[in-house]
């Protein structure tokens, strides 16, 4: 019997293929990658403590690698097939995100590795959103969107075959794994030819730009890839210095001595030429904005208690701002709102606000390192969505979260992120006791 390729390896091959494809399609993204690598090298050169921690936690080799990408799909059939596709690469749904509260008609999960060894091998994950067609008010337009989506197949025949084989055999051999990566990649490719006439695109776009993005194309083009930076303020400044049009503000918590959760910023989506079918083999020229680049800085994963404090602090700023993070003196208000959030690792740990990984140094001293947050933040995600849909795009939806319906579409329950972090912490303690 030939041995199966490890899912971690298939994910690495896939992440590399995605990165190469996206760099070729969106050259500005290649520049962003270089910029981040430079900022990370500078940061590590100036912060010996951080460098030691990163080395200790086995993160050094993968530091400038892509952390995540994002796609948006239109139907339960597409979402559940994606779940099966990602499982081949050791990526499983974690978390439920309701973005309708922030004016984006989708709900989402993130497919990612779960075990610490897998995260260390390759951390790549994909934020995946499902369009909530029920939020299209116009019944006729809703039916039309549904019919258009029902006609497309976003997976190649080869991908479907290899997914079924992986499930039946319990894995793929090396040759099949390579074929699988090539076939899976096709689902994420950009298509400059739309599947709907310009008038339909416009009608969908008027309902919400995101609806047009999901419904009008052959597949769910990857809309961004995101490397991890160790200093997002430096990276943002460098983006602006290079004339890259960065988002007005950084999403997430304010700058801190002890980073928590996730801070993110992006460069504005490209305005790209699209051909719309116009009958008799003719095409009409139009434009679409979908694809952008993003960077993120990750910090301590918070416990439910820490997360509740984070949400309360963020809510204070959003109450002041109305719509949210749009610029002005947002940074000062954000810093104010988080003034009472403990900002040393010792305090965060003493108050049980975050999860830690415990090890012992050579001379027997207990070391508590922050466990890195591997997931997403719904308010930040909505901010990223909005800034890349032309800024003003926002609707008030009366919807509420519907995890049950999302999981029915997915064909599985999503993993609870808190339980995963708690398990990582416990694992480290168990390993210490076993010594
Ligand atoms: C996804 C936006 C969410 C993030 O990093 O929070 C996201 C999208 O625009 O499809 O990627
Ligand atoms: Ni993102």
C-alpha cells in the first residue's frame, strides 16, 4: 500500500499554490508580502524577547507565510462541498460569525487546522462566508439570484473525484495530492468574464455589492490573502509611505504592549475590468471591485471573560462612532475605550483573561507564553468587507444570527474556538506534569 500524503503537507502545497496564483493576479500583493517580511525582520532584530518567544513556540519559519484567505459562496451545496474539500487538507470549520449585524448579508466560519502541531506545520486558513439570500428584499431578484447560483458548479470534476477518493480511502497518495491541489485551486481562480448580463449585475449590486460579487461569476475567487506582521503600525506606515492606498484605520484593539486577539488593515480593492455577456456572443465592458490585500498582527487568545471585556470596550467606541471605524479621531477614542483593559501578560494571566502555553526553561523556571489567537473578529471582518466594497456600502438588516441554519448548510457543526484554546493550554500543563 502506498503511503498517504499528510494533510498538513497538502495544505502547505495548497497555500503555496494560492500565494503564487494571487501574486501573479494581483502584483501589489507581492509588494505587500515583501514589505511584511522586511517589517518582521526589523521587529525581530530589535526585540530579543519576542524573537526568543517565537523561536520557542516553533513559529519562526512560518512567520511571514500567509495566515489566511477569504471567499464567499452562494449556496448550501457549495458550502458543504467546500467543507469536504478543506477536510482533505486538514482544515475544519471553527467558529460562527454573523456579519448581518454589521450590515453585510452573510454568515461565516473559518476552515483551519486544529492541533498545535498542525498549526505549527502550516497555519493557513480560509474565512468562508455564505450569502444569506433571504436578506434580499425583492422577491423577484432573490429568485433570480437563486436560479443563477443553481446553474453553476464551482468545483472541477477532478476535484470532486479526488475529494470522494480521499474520503473513501482515508487519504490521498502524493501524486493524487498534487493533482488535488491543482484541481482545488481552480475553484479560487479569478474569472474576468461574468456569467450574467451587465443589467443583472447592476440590479444585484444595487441590492448589495456583495450579492453581485457572489452571484455574477463562475466561482468564489479568492478575494484576499493575508500575511502575519509582527508590527502592524509599522507595516501600515510603510504602506502609506510607499503610496499604497491603505484602509483608513486598523481594525481590532488599539496598539498595546501586550497584543491581544487580532489587528488588521488592508489595501483598497482593485477596480478590475470585467466582460459581461451581451447576447449573440457579444460582450459589454464593465468594472468590479473585489480583490485586495490585507495584513494582520495576532496576539493573545482571550478566554470568554477576556472576550466579553473586549466586546464591551469595542462597543463603547462603536456607540460613539455610530457606524464604526471610519477614521477621524477614531484612534484616540479606541485607546480611551480600552484604557482599563490590563496590558501586561502577568495581569492578563492573573485575571484569567487569556490562554497560555506553559513550559519550563533549562533551569526549571516556569514560562507562560501567550497562546496566539487563530480566529477572526466579526466587527473587524465587517469593517474589512465594507472598506473593500466602496466604503459607504452598508445596509441595516433586521436579521439575527442563525448558527443552526448555517450548520445545516455546512453539513456539520462548527468547532468552538474557546474549547480549542482551553485544550491547548491544558495540553501544555499535562506535558509539564508528565516530565
Ligand atoms: C472576508 C472578510 C473577513 C477578515 O480577515 O476578517 C476577513 C471577506 O471580505 O470576504 O477576511
Ligand atoms: Ni481577512
